[in-house]
C-alpha cells in the first residue's frame, strides 16, 4: 500500500497548481454548505422555538366544518353527483360552550402540560393622535403560564399586574413603537367593534421577536376583555401545551374527535412559513450542489489530464506487475486526497464564516427580529460537508481511474517507439 500512496502523492505534486485549484474548489463548496446550512437552519429553528414558546402547540377554536352538500344528500341520497357554488356559511356563534368543563377534562391528560382559555378580538388602540389596529387577547395569567412561556417575552416581568389591575395592558414592542410609547405607565384608549371605548394603562411590553405578533398583539385580563366586548363568561379559543411537540397534529385530531371543535397543531398553523423554509433549504442545497459539481469537474479534469500525460509511466507500472485494481487505487486515491484536503480546509473556512457572522452586530428585522444572525452550530454540518466532498471526489476520480487501468502497455510502448 505504501508504494501506491507514494505514486499517488508523486503524481499530485507534479501538478501543484491544478491540485491546489481543485482543493480550493472543494473547500469553497464545503465552507459554503456549512455556513449556509448554519444560517438557514439557525433562522428556522429560532422562528420555530419562538413560535412554540409563545403560541399554542394545539389550538381549539370554533370553525365552520359543515358539509356543503348536506341538504342535497338528505333530499336526493348519497349517490348523487353535485357541486355547490357559493354556499352560505352557517351563522355560528364564536364561543366555546362549557370551556371550564373542557379545561377540567384535559387538566390531567398525560399528553398535556398546560391548558388555558383565550378570548380574542380586534380593536383600535389610540395614543394621542395615533391610531393603530390591534389584536386583543384576553388571558388568565395563572393558566397562561402553564400553557406557554409568556413571561419569557414580557420585558419587565409584570404579567401579574393583569390580575391585580384589570385596567392594565401589555402591548407589543413594535406596536408601542408605532404609537410613540417608549415607557410604561402611559394611558391608551382601546375601541372595540361594538363601539365601546375604554382607557387602559400600559404596564409592560411584549417582545417575542416575531414581527407580526409584536406589531399587533395586546394582552389584557380575560374578564376585562369579556366585559368590553360584552361577552360575559365567554371564550373563543383554548390553547394546549403538550409534552412532545412533534405529536401536535396527532393530539389535535384526538381532541377534535373527542370535543367536536376544530383543532389544529402548530405545524398546520405555521404551514406557510414551514413551506417557505423548505424552499429555502432546497435553494441552499442546489447552490452547494452546483459548487461541488464544479469542483468535481476540476478533480476529473486533473486526473484525466494526468492519465493522458502519464500513459508511458502507467505502462511501465503495469509492466512491472501493477494490476488493474492497483492502478485504479492510485488515481481514486488522488481524488480522495484532494477531496479530504478540500474538506478539511472547507471545515476551517466554514467555522471562520460562522465566527464572522456571529460577531456581526446587526439588527435583523423581517419575519422575526434578532440581534445578530441566528446560527445553528450543529457539528453534523461539518460531517455532512466532509461526506459530500469525499463522495463527489470519488465519483469524479472513478472514470479516469478506470481508463488508466484499461491501458495496454504493449500499445503504449509500440506507439512511442
């Protein structure tokens, strides 16, 4: 094996410039993969963690799930073909009947950690001369803590003030900024769709990092919102926190069958964002694949040129007793060496890019808001990068190696005579 390694290194070092270019090409592909995977997956994990911490793992609400053809089936039977155009939705009351009974029923469910009622509605919030639309959420702070980690996102940890002062509210950080509120204690007017206007005191700010929530959401005491919406003792949403977040859809279906209410897991609630993330991953892998393919062609070109230029040397090796498989090993080992060195250099490059991105002091504001880039430093990205590099290198080296092994020493010596 030593003689094979010696010949391999000799052939590589004879073409130093081309070998270096191939190694750099592989390293760029591996480094790009590590950096892009870390950045994309870091952003996605940050969004999902924030969404799961704040929003329900499973949500139960009132939603029309009627069969549009129910009347037609009743009159003409089940075997009739029909299509309903513009069916008028049922006049449903947006409230959950016996919500207290449902909470008691699921409090001891082994799959659940917490359960809390919500009353949601829309309103207009005014501060001075500035008006903004807002999503009003009435909560029970005690139960809310069990069903979410809302305290994590309340800037000054004053959630309990919603219990002691029912005329207090916690408003989204971006909504407060848009209204011109930069400190607590300010008074705002909230007008509901039933034309009720009530004066509230801002006691804290809600800063989740998810832009669409921080721009619109206002939390207040459940009883207070029930009063100003004229919906005494009513709720229109129940949220569940579950032990295994990846069983959300399964548990949502079970609760749906048991209660008859519409239920959805977080995967369905955020399916649009998850689809965007999937597209991002496809784009990332396509770009990295293209870089690695280009570097693989570089490896292919180097080894192929070596085979063409070293026909006489290969013929001498075969005349000395080298078998076809040993010749293949020599040139495949060239590809593996280039791939391995490129992968090692790429890992160093990828780590360096990660460190650079982590040190960049920039405020990112889009779907989510972060201070700096959200990075996922999973070591598996380095392992995957090395595997990709070696795989592409072996494939790039195989054909030239096979061509070298098929050379006939007699033909080579005859043609050079």
